[in-house]
């Protein structure tokens, strides 16, 4: 019995130390109404490139709760220029289907066209 608790503790500690896994835009995000979901993309703000919402999501179906950057393990260890993850947290408001598109914009004050676009399908039940 005590080994079971040790196993659970070690599993928990491993999960805490793990980096987030990027969300696959090829797979739909399935969530129940009233629950939160996240979209994770690899990012490196030291390059000047930044992820932005292409358009506001359908407010009748989802609300943006938070957008934050989380440094990766190398960046946490002090490696200069190391990347991490942009984490977008949303609240699923009502049943339906919508898309969320993120664009990767270059470091320019005049750039209006993203160099990369990721579109995620969200299915809310």
C-alpha cells in the first residue's frame, strides 16, 4: 500500500516538471459547455515574433480567459534565447462548434500578415 502512494507521488512530481504539450490543430478540441480548455503553441518572444488571435472567437460559444507565456525548461535554466509556450485559456460557454485561429506575426510595426496561421476547431457539447 505504501508503494502505491510513492508511485502516485512520483507520478505527480513528474507531471509538475513536464512542459506543456502543443495542441494539435489537426485534432478537434472537444469540451463540455461550462468547462475550460487550453490551446498551447510553441513560442519564442525573444525573436520578436508573437502569436495573436486572428479574429475574436464567437463570444456566444467561447470566451478568452487568459493568454500567458510559459518559458520552456531551457529558458527556466537560464539559456538565453530559449523558447517556451504561449498558453491560451478559454471558457466553453454554450454547445456548438467554432474555430479559433492564431497568427504568428513578425517583429514589425507595419506587418499585418502573419507568417504562420494555426486554426483549431472547437466542438462544445
